[in-house]
C-alpha cells in the first residue's frame, strides 16, 4: 500500500529498515502500538485544539498506546490500516482501548460518535 506523507511525519512515526523492494525502502512503525476504533461512516472530527480530521467509511480513529491521554489522535484509511496493523487481543489492552474511547466520547470533540 502506498500513501503520501511528509518527511517529518514519516520519520517521527516510522523507522527506516534495511529492506529495499524495487527501489522502495521499507519502514516500520516506531511506536509500541495503537488503540483504534473503526468508524462505519464518512466523518469529520474536530479536536479540542481545532484540528479537523476527516475519514471515510471504515476508517480508524487511532492514538498511540504510550500516551495516558490522547495527545495525538489520527485517522488511518481502513484498507491501509488492515494491511499495516495486527490486532493484539490481550484483555488489558482491550480494557485500555475501551477506556480511551469512552473518554474520547466524553470530551469536547465533535462530528463523530464512537461505539464498539
């Protein structure tokens, strides 16, 4: 899967590997993991800082697992998400994700309701 990302965001989110495939350098996420919730409709999501996120049907709203409260919330297209991420069904991970998205629903975000 290919998608456009600026260099600063690329290197802050991914680490470069030594794997080269047809002149393309492979990168892997440099975060320990993410919490993600799939949204089943097109949406516009406004964060408290005014940043607006847009997503299409079956995109995922995500945050890094190493943050106690979501500092950076981002959207990943559903097809890209399914190719890049693996599910980790550990019970404490599920509880933490559920707690995060419950907090998200109670925050002054607008434009989307998240449910499991």
